[in-house]
C-alpha cells in the first residue's frame, strides 16, 4: 500500500483533522513540498504542512485523491489537466498522476471564513481510504444586534438536504428579532415559512429559536435586529447543514 497524505498537526489540532475557517479564494495543495496554502483572511496559519511530502519519499506524484469541500460551487484543478465544477461535495479521483491541486472557493458565505475542507491523497492508483459519502457542515456565528435587520449568516447550501439553524439570545434582558430567508440565486430572497414577520427571541440568556428544514433551497440566510431600538442583544447562531444521501464518486 502506498503513502497517504492529509492534513498535518497544527497547534492542538490533530493530524488528519478537517481544515475550518477557510475564506473564499484559492486553496493550493502542493504534494511535493507537502504544504497547504489557504486564501488570505482564513484562520491562521495560512501555510500549513501536510503529514508528509513527496520530496522526502523520493517520489514525483500522487496517483489518487479524495476531497470534501463544504461549498459545492467550488471548482478544482487537479494537476495540469483535470478541472472539475460539478456541484458535488465529495470528489474521488483515481489512477491519475498529479502533484498539485487548486481549489477555488466562491464568495458565497457570510461570514466569508466559514468554509471547511478535508482531503486524503495516495501514491497508489486506488485511494486506500474509504471516503465518506455522508457529511455535514457545522459551526457557530456570534454577534450583537443593531437597529437594522442585518445578515449574520448566509450560506450556499446546494448539495445538502437538511438544514438546522438554532439561534440563542445570550443577552440578559434585551430581545432580538429573527428572520430566516431562502434564495435560489443568491440575489432574490424570500422569508421561509414561519418567518414572514420577524420572530422575537426574548432576553434572559437561555431563550432560542430552532429552525429545521428539509426543503432543498439553494441558499439560506439569517437576519437579526434589535426588537427595541437602541436595546441591542448578543446572540449565537448554531448551524448544521447535512448531506445524508451521499454524493457520487468520480
């Protein structure tokens, strides 16, 4: 069996962990040097080591790779010839020699540094790793409301089939107003069922609104404002977008 390449240890993050906090732009995987370069604005460090590199192994190329990217609109260039833009979360390429991969992440997310990435590559022609067909993108966004209804979370969720958003009002007394909207093109937005008027979440630190939908719209976003002008509230938005039907292998 050949050598497997994945993320290296970063601080307290273990080898083989998913990379989070990736902003839009180009991600470069250089297997010769064994480095991962993230776009400016991503969570530091922007240049990270893989768990190994081809130079140390005395080899010139990998021959298979699996990649999971949280945004299905991302595009991929593998080596010098294969370019993919097929609206999937998972990609597996076998029996093809390469030593570089470029992943271009579109500007679809608010905050923009909430993209996530995982990969496994091998020097074998067949990837010696069972790549997951079921996946999810999860995280939390924190903020403070203003007098204006403002978007604090916006996601392109094409290729997911379940959407869970829980908004917690963490302020001791002030209420916040919540609206959840969907879109098919990222431009025209419509309130989801139950949010045609703003839903108030009372203060107190433990009050929340739970949204769960399996309607497969292309984009979802969360807008929040202070219920009472000038009386702003802090909040946590917990999100989890789930793909439990799998993605096709390539």
